[in-house]
C-alpha cells in the first residue's frame, strides 16, 4: 500500500526518536508489532486498491459522491461562489442568530483542520509520482469536492443541538440520528455511533500524533537532533491552553493563524512564480499534457489521475464529515448559508494552495522525467531525507522553494509548525464533539478528553508508532464511508433548503445586514 494518504505522507519523516534509549526503542517496536498484527486487516481494507490497479476504492467512493452531489445540486459550487464570499464577509450575518462563531471563524476553524502538512509534502509526493499531470486531476477533484462539503455542512447546521448556555453541538452524528428519524429511516443511531468512534480514533492519530511527529521532524532538520518529548510537551501545553477555552477560543486562534500561514506560504509561492513568469505558460502546458497523455507508467494519464485524486481526497477531506462539526457552530438561522461558506474550503485548500505547491515544484525544475520509463525522478541536488516510493515529499517542496530562497527552509519549518498546530486544535474539537456524543455533555467529560488528547501530542512527537498512525488514517477515511451513506439518504432535504433559500434571495426576502 502506498503511503500517500498520510497527511504529510511520511514524506519528510526522519521520525524523531532522537536520543531515546534502547529500551524505549524496543518498547516502541513492540507496540508497533502488536498494533500492526491486530489492526492491519482494517488498514488494508480501507486503503485496498481495485484489482489490477493502485487506485484505492475509498478514493473512488469520495470522487463518485462528489460527482453525484455536483450534478444533483446543479453545480452549486459555481452558481453560488460569489454569494459564499459575501457570506464570509458578514454581509448577511445577523448578530442575534443562535451559534458560537461567525461564518469566517467557522471557515477558518475547518480550514485549519485541512490546510496542513499535506499541502506541502503530499502534493510533492503526488507530483513526484504522477508527474505534473497529477495537478490537473487534483484541481478537478477539489472542484467536485466543494459540493460534498456543501451537502454535509448544510446538514450539520440544520440538525445541530443548541443549548441554553449558547453552545452548540453538531456534525454527522446529529444529522444521522435526527435526519434519519425525520425521514423514517432505520439505522441512524448505529451510523452515528460508528462515525463518532472513527472520529475519535482519527483525532488521536492523524489529527494529533502524526502532526506533532512531523513538526518535530522538520524542527530537527533545521536546528539539529533533540528528544521528541520536548517538542511534544511544548505543543501539548500550548494546545491545552487553547482548547480548554472551548470553540470560541479555538476560533479566535484559527482566524488569525490560518490567514497568516496561508498568506505566508502562498506569498512565497507567488514570488517564485513571478521570478519565473516566463515559465508559467510552459508549466500549465506540462500539467495539461501530463493529465491526458498515456506515455510512461506512473507518469502517464492513469498514474496522474490516481495521484491527483488521492492527494485532493486526503487534503480537503470533502465527504469525510469532519468539517461539518466545525461549521455547525456558526451563527445563523439559515443552515444552507454555511453550506455555501463551506464550499470555499476545498477551493482554498486544494485548488489554490495545493496548486501553488505543484507549480513551484514544476517551474523550479526539481523533477526529471526518465525518457525510458516515463517515471519522474528527483533532481540530484534535492535534499536526501527519507523517501516514499522514491519521492522525497516535503524535501522536494523545500528544495523547490529554496532554489529561489536559500533561507526558505526556516520559513517552511515555521509553516509546518503552524500547520501542525492548527490541525491539532481543530481535530481536538472534532474529537471532543464525537466524545461528548458518546459519553454526554459536561465539563468533566470534556476535560477528560482534552487531557487525553494532549497526552497523545507528547506520545506522537516522541515515538515512531507507524501502525498506530496507519490505523488512525484509516479511521478518518472510514468516517467517509459512514458519512457518505448518510448524505445519499439526506440530500433531498438539502435540495429543499437550497431551493427555498435561493427563491427567497431572488425575491428580496433575504436581505443584507450590512452594505
């Protein structure tokens, strides 16, 4: 199984055991062995490819769903894109509506859970294996995924629980339970419990331990080797201080961190592209040619399609259901408005940031195509960090940016830290809401989860628990299996909300609150 599905694809990794003693390393290996033996079947099932291909069925599951929603809602992601931007600006926001955060804060919180190491390292893996053409399919999958986000986030708001203290709880667990009951469908409660279990497992692993581990790995690349537990403790303390304040505290941090890290990363990419403006036309030519030509093995059309769809699926998490938990807390009385806002998420994450990464890699000439095999190889000058399928992930991205700015490895280290931090605090909220769904609301219940979550931050930074991470990544995609089944049954409700809102918007019944 290729490891592209990891948030940063094990790409930069040099996993940080640092100067851990032999006993700790032996214990770590023992945990790996026991966990791999007991959960390997689940991981292999979720990521198993179609016979005779390297295309995992779970990716096709997500892409087909995104295509169905795109057609069913009449290309809603394009029709309402402008209105979505106006909603984020607050043009239609009533401050008296129920909820905890603004449209912008909800979008920033959800983006902080998806914009991360995968945008830096995962794209490099996809382009390194599938060639420049993978970028085209990545963009297409991102555009289709906008419709999936629209569907799940509309339902998240519609069926959320609103409490007397002003807090809310929402997400797939609630629309599975309430939505299925409303339509007289069975098994809603069963699906909700299953989703919540997978969400908690995914939060502890892919949304937590792996992020801390990769942040430590990048730090050691810049400042030298040191014990991982130090990084873990620092991260755990900062994360705890943020998440102990609840969603409003998380949102206030993410609305500052996400724009900053996104602008910082995209600005660096734009500078490099402007420095090589004469090559931009050529780069897009490489992207389109690579997307539709059959030359080569991994770099041909099929390989490019597979890698592009894989990267988009993991990067924007459209259809997974996680973002619906964050978007459910928005201040609004119109569920469909948050559906509109959420469709911007895959656009920013995949169409903008992932594409920028791919363009920089292509334009700076870091990839070399072997004329005999069609495979894309790395320029010999690239860094020599460990590889995934012969590709160097974040090292490739770092080499591409550093070709223009020798100091970019330090900026990249900062970006990795911010991406990892923002992903952890967002997934802490996702896991918390799944936890309270199973065990009940209450300060003690919530505090228990937050303490456990922060302990896993330390474990993730200090240890190399690959099978644990494999399992948690599989759990995140298992969320998508359960979630999309529910979306198929509930999408007529979303269409009713969409038709009603657009009709009232056209007639002038829905008006701006500010000009």
